[in-house]
């Protein structure tokens, strides 16, 4: 395509039916990609296996280079792992992707997107999740999700991507995502736990019923290590497609039995 990915440097040699890629480097002002691996059966039934590391100085600008503008503002990231897919190295195919990788990011914002545009990233902005909370947290996510840190490990198996430890933390909330998404059918089955930072994002006076009570509640909250945050913790199960995610379950994560 017409993607401007930057300068490419490759060191490889032919080995019977394979090309052994000793070094593959793509550099530009926004990210550096280092990879090594094998282009297997390149004349007959090619597939590619690479060990890689990608260091992004700007997630937003890097995604723009890959044809996804306006999805993330700022942010730094590091992605490393081993991936393989059917086809040649330049025919990167997510629908047949397998392997594993680790992802870490900091200091950015997954922006609010219109339905059908943001696709999978739209789920991560959390803009569609808080609508059933007993307290109205929609304002927290009206502009997307600003994050301080994101970390995850993931395993891909023939186009199905699974993670049990996707964590996001930000000024407005913490979120944990577990489950899988199908890169072929663009569907998902995800359990999302959202813990809004009530003390930082909402008026405790409004929450507790008045300014005097609110002040007392604020002190109590600090002494009790933010119990309101835990009370407000909510689980969601998200299915459906990337364009039209469906919330099939919503329940309080914290049982108010005590």
C-alpha cells in the first residue's frame, strides 16, 4: 500500500527452501522495529516466523503510519514477542496469525471514536461500558480513556487472540480485560472489570448527599483505603462484533453483604 513506514534494512540469506532473516529493521521518527526469523518455503507455500521488538515513541503517530489515524493520542509503547503467519513477510495476515507477545504502554489517550470507526480500539476507550452503572460514570469516558499504564501478554492461535491479563490504569479508572477476540470474524468474548476512581473523578458531596457528609465521607474513604472505588467496581461481558459490541451481563464485582 502507500503506508510510509520509514527506512528498511534487511540482512538475509537463502537456505534451501527458506530465507533466513538475520536482521530486519524499520526505523522512522515514531517507532523502531527490530526482527529476525525465517521466511519458510518461499517458492511454494510461504509462511513467515519472526521474533520481534517494536519500540514506539508515539503510539498515535505510529498507528497513523499503519493507516489508523486519530485512534490514540500520544503514548509510548514496547511490544515484543514471536509471531508467525501464512504468506511472505510483506503479506502480514492477522486472520492467520499465531504466536505470543508482551505489550506495555504509558501516558496516552485512547480517543472517543464513532461506532464502526474505532473497531477494536473503541472497546478499549470504555465509552460504551459505563451506561448501566448505578452511579453515572459516563462523563469519565466521554472523551475516551486516558491511561497512565497499559500492560498485557497475549497468545494468538490461527487468528484468535487471547489475553488473561490486559490491565489499564488511568486518572478516571482502572480496567482489566480477559478473554479473546477473533481477528478473522472481528468478534470478541471479553470480561471487562472497571473500577472508577470515585474520589478523583466524582464529587463525593453528590455521592454522599451533601457537602458536610461529603467531607466526612472523603476522610472515611482515605482511612478505609477507597471503599467507594471497590463498591463501584463492575464486571461486564462484551460479545458481538467490533463495530457493534454487545453487553450481555453486568454485575457488581463487590458483594455488599457485610
